[in-house]
């Protein structure tokens, strides 16, 4: 089908773009170093004495907070800066195909980064006998979380031709999505807001939904949460791009 | 192939394009002229489907660009202003990407890329990334991208901008060649380019079409068109001008040059026609001058261009300083 060949061509170009510049390698190295550092040093992986990857996954929302917007910030602002947006959107592709293609390419890249953390999984399997189902659920959750941040970065990237602005705005939005369900913040909210309100706010948080994946539960409503977050942010990207062209 | 009807594009309160209509058929090369900011690029962006029009309609090959964009875009090759390209891609990769999006695969893709590379003479830089290219090569790479699928319609926004004189010449002959079986619209600032390549010219100023015709027709609108330039040896320019200016058919005569014992004078007719040239020749003969040259002026496109667009530009200039 035509839509698929278009999306595939865009994915191929984007991925090629990552690996033809040092960006991809720098990102992969930093990502792996940081996950290692957080897991083993700050997360006290060994001192915990349990065969699980909790200390690994706990840090992902915070790690992604900075790393994913760094990957996503160039998605559209670079196109706007170079003027290639005009080229891309006058090709026989729809805006939706372009948005999905670019998003999927970056998501594949993040999935690759996540896959390269496999030594942690091997380590925990050598040292003990963890529940690999829980670990699998954790990886799925982590990937969905990364996708959500990425979709938000895609949206902020379409807003501006300045990558730094795009980065900062998406970090702020992602930070909000973390903090809405972060225990210290919800504790603060409880003091003056009614419990149902706190629950509503917390249900918008990626933390609430990410937590259940870490416990090994893949629930439809959590998947639906991340799915609709991605869907919404990509839709908003489309709206922003359309308004750019409408002038 | 291209039909533009009552096109309007507003950015806020400003109308960048104001009620523009024209049509381009296969085999035509339409030159798009106008001062900077006249609305040339905006019009081209609407034709290629990048901007939706505020009102009016554009159809390409019968498809409405706003309502049925994909089939319309398939017919179009587009070179945007400043020839953008993905900085980190090689020329080969970039053209391959364009071919992919044009639905070309396998052998057809290889052939199409090869042909575009050949047409735009890019063999030497095929595996260089675009950000390392000189401006001329960058331009040609983007041009190659626009013709990779051999489109029926070509929209070229300043295709010769940034090229050296040789490359400009090549680009023009390429456009002329391709114009034989495509509908081409290209914008430019260079008037001689229009005379050399276009079958028709549109001058656009402040969003509106102010002239539309063949280059010859437009040149005919020049004040100079039909005037006769005479070069005479051994007579002072003022004397020649006085005598010819007094001819019954002459509006006025002005001395242009008076050096090295020969003078050149231009005589403007009251009504244009071959008879006026003959009358000037007769008058010169009757005066017993030694005529070295006698040329009927065709008129100059830049005169017409300035006559049409300059008053407004001047007004705008005053507006700015006020």
C-alpha cells in the first residue's frame, strides 16, 4: 500500500540520518553509561539482594526526561530550519504519514538503545533467578514511556525552528507528567484538594501507569493511557504543522 | 495543466496574493517576474500544495490541489526557494529518498536517479553530504530531486539563483529543453533569462498580476519599442537630433553618444511601425549624412518591468522612511 511505502521511506531516511551523524553514537553511549550508573550505583542493585530489575526501571522516567527530548527535538525544527519541510510536504505524502514516519523512526532508535541494555538482564539472570515475565513487562512499559515522551517532543519540535526551545518545552511538559503522580507532589496536593481530585491529577501522570508495568502487570488501561498520550501528541503535531502552513 | 483561478492568500491582514488567475499548458514555459515580496513564492507554494489558499482554486492536471492533493502532487516537481536539502544526507541518498517518495522502486528507481544525476551533472559529488556542497551543486541537487520522476509540471522558484554564468546558461537551456513537453513555471529576477527561455511572462506586483503576455508583447509595451537608433559619422549629435526630431512622424529625438567623430541618436515615433524606420532612413539620406548604423529598437523588458512595478516600489520606499 502506498501509505506504507511512504512511511517506510521516511523511516529509512530518518534512521539513516541518525547514524550518519555522531548524534546516535553519542546518545547510545551516554544512555548506556547513565543506565548503568543509576542502576548499580544510585539504585544499589547489588545491596538490594533481590533478583529483579526494579533499580533499573525506577530511573527510566527521570533518565528519559532529558534524553528523549534530546532525540526528538530535531524532528521538525530541523526541517523548518533547513526549509526541507516545504520539500517533504510537497511530495505526494500526507502530513500524517510524515508525522508517523518520523515518530516511528525515532522510536525504533530508542528501542534499540533500550535493547542494548541487555547485559543488565543477563547479569541479573546469572546472579539469581528473576521473574523474566516481570522484566519483560518492565521493558514494554519503558518503551511505551519513551514513546510518550517522544510524541511530546515531536509536538514541541513542530512549534519552533529552534531546537533548544523545543527541548526545554518538552522537558517541562514531561516533567509535569512525572510530577502529577510523583508521591511527594501528590502528598502535597492531598493537604488542600479533595482525594478524587488528587486521583484525577495522578491518573494523568506517567508514573502511575509506569509503576504497574514494573510490578509485572500489563493492563489494558495503562497501555491505553500511553497509546492515547502518543496519539494525542502526534495529532497535536499535525494541527501545529497545518497551522504553520495556513499562515 | 496548471489552472489558477482567483487565488487569494492572506497572512493576517496582509494579502500576499490578491486575486491571481492564469493558466499554463503543456509545452509552455511561464516566467514569473516581480519585485521581491511580490507574492511569487507564495503563489508557487500554493500551486505545489504547501500553503492552502485563503480563497480561489488551483488545479494541476485536473486535480484540485487543496482537495485532492496527493494525485496533484504526483504530477509536480518542485524546486523551492534557496534549494533546501537534508544536510546530513549524501546526494545519492537524497535523490533515492525523493525517488522512494515518488513511488519509484527497483530498476526504475535506479534509472531515474541516474538520469537526474546525469541531467544535472552531479556525478562528481554523488557521495558527498549535502552540507559540504557549494551553492551551485546544492541548487542542482535540489533541481535533480524535482525532475527525478519526470513530472508533467515543474515549479521552479529561482532555479538559477546562486549559479555561475556557465551553470546559468546550462540551467536555462535545460529548462527550455524540458519545456517542450512539460508545463513549467519559474520565477526569476533576471530579465534576460525570461527573454531567453520563456514562451510567456507574468509580472506580479504586490500580489496582483500586472502584465501577462509573450516576451515580445511585453517588450512592445516599452516606450523604446519602435524607436530608431541612428549612428552618423561627422555630424554633431544635437544637430542630428534636431533634424530628426522635427520630422512629422517623430515624437522626439535624443542624442545618446557623441564621440570619435560619430554620434548616435534615438528617435521616438508618434505611432509605431516599419514606415517610421523607412522615414528616418529617408530623412538621413536627404540630409546627406553618412549613416553607419540604423536599428529599430525592440524595446527592453527591464524598461517594461520598471515602468510597471517601480512607481509602487518608490511609494513604498517613502512609506518606510516616513
